[in-house]
């Protein structure tokens, strides 16, 4: 009987140790799984941060490109206006020169005619 009791105690002790070992293995596996989940979450967060930074950089480059395009367009418009103003000024100066030349020719013609006919000057008063 003692031998049987000792054998049963030994079997119970073996089963208890096996159950304890299985429980420890389950706990280790759960801990490892939790660690891997946390690592995966960290990796996803890092990727999201990197993607957000890349998006922000691309958006900034796009804003800079648009600003540069706008600056160039503004420069072109201002240059075109300046050239147009220059052209108008040249035109005015040319027209004024033409008018002055015509006036001068007309004066010369009138003076020549007055000299030939003896007619008094156009704008002099008779009194």
C-alpha cells in the first residue's frame, strides 16, 4: 500500500509539474505575443510618422513651386507692362516730334509767304 501511495504521490507530483510547466509556457508565449504586438504598433507608428513627414515635405515643395510660378508670372506681367509703357512713351515722343516738325514747317512756310507777299504776321494785332 505504501508503495502504491508513494507511486500515486510521485504521479501527482509529475502531473503538477507538467501543468506548471505548461502554464509557464503559455505565459511565456502570451508575453512574447504581447511584445510582438507592441513592436508591430511601434513600427506602424514610425511608418505613419515617416509618411506624414514625407507628405508634409511634398506639400511644402508644392507650395514653393506654386509660389515660384506665381513670382515668375508676376515678373512677366510687370516686364510686359514696362515694355508697353516704354513703347507708349516712344510713340508719344515720336508723335510730339512729328507735331513740332509740322509746326516748324508751317511756320517756315508762313514766314516765307509773309516775306513774299508782305502780309503781316498771323497773330499780331492791327492796333
